[in-house]
C-alpha cells in the first residue's frame, strides 16, 4: 500500500516550520526521522497530510550542558543519544535505553523528539524522561511553553503538543552524586516492543519508577516508589498491583504483564544495590 500525501515542504528554520504548520489548515504533520510517521502513512492510518520536513533545522539537534541540566534537541537521533558523552555521564538511563530500541537502521534515523511526540506506550524514551523528571519544550507562533514530563503524555499516541506546535527539545536534570539509573524490559525478540518495561532512578531524595508497555501511556509507579523509599523492595513489587492495570492482548495477558513488571522491579533494584555495593 502506498502513502497518501497532501503535500511536502522542507522547513529552512523553526519559524518557517511553524508558519508552514499554521498555513496547513490543521493537516500539517511534522516529518523528522519518519520512522513512525511513514509507516503509519503507508498503512493509510494517516492520509492527505502536508508533510513539514524539519530534518535540516540544525537548531533542533545536539546535546548541550545547561548548568544543572542537559538540553537535548528534539532532532537528536537515537544513535547520538546512545553515544553522546554528556548523556552517558549525566543521564545514563537514556543511553542505556538505546540498546533496546528496534534495530540499527531505525536507531540511525529515529529522533528522540519524534519518539516522544509519537508517544507509543510501549516505547522506551517516554518512560525514561518520565522517570528522570524531564521538562519538554514546545514552541508555536505565539511563543514557547514548558511542560513537565508528568503532564506531557495523555493517552495512546496523545500528548500535550497542540495544533501548530512543535516539540523543540527536552531538558533533563543531571544525575546527582550517588544517583543510579537503570532500565529493564522483556521482549519476545531483540528489537521487538517490550511486553513490559521499567525505568528505575535512585536519588538521594528518593526513587522514581516509570513503567511502559503496561497501559495507554508511560506511568509513574507512585506506590512502588513510596515502598522503595522505605527500603522495602518486595513491598514495592507488590505495590505495582495498585499502580497499574495492564491490558491483555495477543502478546501477553494482563496478569503476565503484572508478573513481568514485578520481576523487572526486583531485577532493577538488585542491579542498583550491586552498583552501590
């Protein structure tokens, strides 16, 4: 099946891209890496759109040190996230996540902004930025607004990005001294979407646990976080039952996903304990 495209325009800069979106009559779609959008268009899940290509807007790429945070441009590709020394040092959860994302061809083309804007509930990066407590920067013709990761993901493939707006970057807090970050997931085959996944961040102030592939969006496991803060790993694993209500589908039942999440939490906690021993 061939994609149905209403038009194509390459943006020369961010302002140009926003103007193209504004003039599209609500039919503009942002093309960055295209790894999700083109597949959806080929299946006619999205048709008649004006593709606004921002892939050459250089101001939206790269990683920079912003004091106590890292600023990651939305067009920074997965492979760059995996290899960037600033991310490896200050936000290692993101670089760890790259090894689980699909296959090399997709990692070479896909962008972190595209992954977050697409908001697939089984994807790794949305859960990572939720666990890290990141802030997402969204820009429209009327200016920029900043949205906390906890408020960004709303439902399956639905985010806080409004019509005519573009996700331009992500600010991630730098890891504190003695902070540990790990990601765990289970998939049927390497490169497949996870049946269940978990990100665990241990900070001096407490734990943050984000789950993915267990609901319509990534979610913070608040009850489990409270138990971990008390040093009760088994209590945290049991508390996951209160934190999530995973769906059943052809890949896994709800009960199996609950079981996997508990296994992954115990595994992640053991890794952190071993790293800090």
